[in-house]
C-alpha cells in the first residue's frame, strides 16, 4: 500500500513522477484542475492530448478511464488524465469514481511512476459531495494493488483537506 499524504494547495506546484488531471472527456482542456494543468504545463500537454484524440481516443476518453501524456512544464514526468463522473442523486456512480483512482494508478504502474499527486476528482464542478468523494478516493487508493510508493492528495482548500483528513 502506498504512503498517503495530504497537502493543501495547488496541484500544478507539486513535484511528482505523475500528476493526475481531473480531465473532461475531450482531453482538450477546460476549467478547474484541468484548465490549471493545461495553463501551467504549457502547449506540450494540449498537443499530446490532440494526438491522442487523433489516434486511439477519437471519441474522447471514457468516464472512469485514464491515459498519460507528457507533463510539459510541470515538475513531473507525466500527466495522467482521468475523467470523473458527474454526481447524480438518482444513479450510483461510485464505481466510476473509484475507477478513476484505480485506472490512474494502473497507468502510473505501466509508466514506472513511484509518486503520484491526485486532486479530489469530481468534487468541483462535477458536483460530487466532498465527504463521499474523499471516502471513495482514500478507500480505493488504500485498497489498490500498485507499485506506486507515494500518493499525495493535493486539496485546493481547507474544506477539502479536512474531508480527506477524516478518511486517512
């Protein structure tokens, strides 16, 4: 099981082998974490994402899946893009959210990454309740079979940090 660390701050300022991007299915940038990673990482990330769209991911990346690109100007080797589910009161999408963390760790393993920084996937504009998102994230990472040694949850504000701290 990897060592879990919580950090309050900006995921784009982290040093890690891989930084996970809470991407949208287009892979072409957006708001929130996705926009911040594309802005700070520079055009190399967008170019790599465009190449993915032109080849294997013509229709975009499926919810719950993950794929890696260069990290551009970030202090990391790779960005692992994963598409979180939009929260729904009428449909349990918990398995899709857990899949984001599992698939990201599997991609990290394929790359040989030993340290991975995660945001709180789907808890922003996708509306996932923060406490439940933290529970799923921590339980999934703790239960994952992975060679990743260091998992860092990088949480944007004190509220998110506290929600994750209650789960660790």
